[in-house]
């Protein structure tokens, strides 16, 4: 850990700022929502459930073991490297290749910001969820000042910034639309799509400028201000839990099936 990062962490503790990364908060939300014996679909799953810094692979394996079935879905070939999936499917959220009422839990970790038509995706998610099933997703908050600025920056510039701040290769950076990326937008689109909103958490993270020395230290004060109730809605990320109403759906089919693009 760098001297400046260590100073940022000490300052955060001194002023009472929680330094947990949003991926850690998402993982804890996942643990609260996954129940033994469930069928679980992770949309846009990538290589792991969460990054290693949020939970070790053994911890993620224990979470995955709770599910009766864990299916991963992604358009990225990286899905082949995911060690915890029981089934792999190539596809995107606007056309889920599964029968109605196939899953108890659907998750999407840093995916919904890349969705061009969130209403269509929510409709598909609702269709393949069983009554009472949950959709848990984690996504940036477009009211957060850095995300708002990022939404105005061309992708070729954004690639350079992400490489500097996060050391992510360009293959792991995708275009973002931010069309379901405020708490009010989540509530509106959820209602239009027939979901009940169980919970929306607008929370912080460890900061974006930790690699930039003293700027990272100054950012701690911004994150602390955003944790105040009056500014909470402008914090860094959203973690939402939507529920498909628990009533009999006469059009649903029982069971589970792959329709296309199954990856062995």
C-alpha cells in the first residue's frame, strides 16, 4: 500500500468514513439475498462473482455453493475463465435464452450502466424470474459527479483515464449509457416493468483517485460529504433489489431450459 493510500485510509477512519469498496458492499448484499437451493443467474458475469479484493475465491465458492444451480451469462469470452459456474451461456440481457420462471435470483454486477434499453432488460429479467424472485444489481450512480462527467467524455478519452486510475485494459471497458442509474430512475422503470422495489442503497466507495497521491487524500473529504443524508443521493454507486410480485403467473412455464448459445 502506498504512503498516500495509507494516509487516505487513516484520514477516512479519523472522520468516520466507511472505506469499504462498493464491490464489498455488493458482495454482502448478495450474501443477504442468496438462499440455499436457489437457481441463480449472473448476467454479465465476467471471470468471477466479484473481484478478489472484495471476497476471496474460496469465499465466492462458498456463496456459489448455496445455489442449486449457478448459470453465468456474458458476451465476453472471459466467461470461459469463470471457475464457479455450473453452466455458461453466451448472450445479453435483452433476450434471455431461458424459459419463463427459471430462476429465483438474478444478479448483475456493474452491468446495467451498459444497457441501452433497460425497460426491455427488466421485462426479460421479470419473465425468467419465478414469482417472489429477486433481481439484485450494482451499478454507478449517474448523479455522482465523476460519473456525470464521464458520461460527457468520448470513449477514446475515457479509455486513457480508466487505464491511469484503475489499470484496466481496454478490453474490459465497455460503452456506458447510464439509463437506469439514479435511484429515482430505478424506481420509475421498476414500476413500469412490474417490479416491487425492495431496497435501493446509494453508497460510497474507497475513491477513484487513490493512485494520484494528495488528490486521493482530498477526495476523502468529498466522499465524507456525500455520506451526509442531504447529499446521499449523489453518492458513488447504487445497489438495488427488485422483487417480482409473488402471485400466480398463468403464462409461466415450470422448469429450466436453455434456448440457445450454450457454452460447455
